[in-house]
C-alpha cells in the first residue's frame, strides 16, 4: 500500500493554496443562507475551523457588528480573552497588518493571575468572573472574546447593564452546559455589537477564527 502523502508530494500544494481550496469548497457546498456579504467571510471561517455547516443555523450578528469590529481593530482596541488558549491562538501578525500598534500586551487575559485566583478561592466563584472585573477598564471600547467561560460573559453583561461599560464588540462563544445558553441570550439583549452562536456550542478555536476573519475584513474596508 502506497502512503497517501505521495499524492501531495507529486502535486504540491502550499498551506495557502490548501486554505484557498478549502474556502472554495465551503462556498460551493454551503446551503442557502441569509448572511450578508460582510458576514459570510466570518461564518465561512468558522465553518473552515470546524468542517461543520450546521453552524449556519446558529451564528448570530448584531446589525452593527462588522462595522464596529473593523473600526475597533483599525484603532488598535484592546482585546480581552477569557482563556489563555485564545490569547495564544490570536495571530499578532494578522492584528498588526490591521493596526501596527498591536503588541503582545494588547491581548489581555487575567484568568491565571494570582490575585484573581485568590478572589475565586475566597468566594467559591469561578476565576473567570474576577478576571473580567479586573479587565473592565480596558473593555471600554475594547473587544471581548469569549470561547470558554459563560460566567465571564454573564459578568460582562452585568457590567454593561449596571455600570454603563460599553465594549466595541463582544464575541460571545462560551461552550458547555451550565449558564451557556442564558449568557448568550442575555448578550443579544444588551444593545452592544456582538457575534455569537446560539445554544451550547462554541469554543476557543471558533472565537479565534472570528477575530482572524474580522482582521481580513478590516483590511479590505
């Protein structure tokens, strides 16, 4: 039996060519949908990340989400991530192509900070809640990216309602079974720009894919 890799070696494709071909397959095989030309590149990137067309039934955008995202990225807005997986996954090079001011410290994640861990132990509440509180000052006009912690999204929703905090965009894609559906439903009633996935699904890779797709849109706009 001949290893399949020899087919690729005989007819080489670069990583960029494989990605381009993948996107063309998604465009060809996608079922009918109502996403706008501005929204579709974001959804397509999410499908590319998961190979799952069923996401088309679940992704939701506020009407102002794409414009808000592009303006915030071009301005070098702070980015808050609810997990270090998201922080590690975000491409600094992509961000810097949109705004050269982006640096490693532009992407915040406090969930592993010592003071946050201490507050969580004392209160018997998740670290993600206190991590969002610590980041509140940087979330004014910033981009909040949630792919893990629904409690973090709930706390940000509270801050929006009770303190007037207004992020430029919330990517609300926590995953799981407890507080997940409720946190997203509440987000969609906040009156702030958002991109979310209805239901229990989500995850850090999806949240990262959304940011990267928005970077591409910001470069074109």
